[in-house]
C-alpha cells in the first residue's frame, strides 16, 4: 500500500501535516470553543490565535495529508491543493478584521498568516520537487519514473 522509499513529495505531506498538528493539538485543548459569530473567541497558542474551529480545520488538513503520503501522486496533488488553500487563507488572515465565516476569530491575523505561509512552503517544496523531478526523469537516458 505504501510506496517506499518515501520520496520528498511524500515527506512534505507528512512534515507539513505534522507542522499543522503542532498548533492544532494544543489549540483544541487550550481553547476548545466552537462558538459562532460575535461569540467566537480565540486564545494564542504558540503565537497563533486558536479556537475549536481553527484546531478542527488543522485536523481536517493533516489527516488527509497522512493518507496522501502513502502514494507519490496523491502527495503531489495534496501538496498543491493544501499549499493553495494555506496561501489563500494567509492573505485572508492579513486583511480580515472580523470573524471569518463567523467561526475563526483572529485578532492577531499576521501570526496566523505567518503560520500559513510557513507551512505552505513545506507543501510547495514537496510539490515542486515532484513535478521538477518528473520532468528530469522523463528525459531520454533516465530510468526513474513517477507514479
């Protein structure tokens, strides 16, 4: 089931998912609040505003990341999609001053943006390696193939 040895694209899915869990696991314990709208709260965890919704969103990213890491092609798609989502939410966090979707309250949006930019870099690096290595391996005289 697992494609081994793990390639950089798979390691990026694993390491990026673990990085997200570094905030999500303590976040759910520090502030397990799932309030909505103006009642949404936040507590800083490792510098980032967290509540139950933010922690849950991290679990919803990390869990598929571990599954995707079992196959190179899945990891590549996961890394691209996750990097895109994280970059989008980083920009959103920088410019939003009210609870996002009535769920995520980020009074310190710049810290959340930095977290999303940093973790997205892990996923971008893995995807870039996969797609660039795929181009290199498709040249005549190379034996490596991507699956």
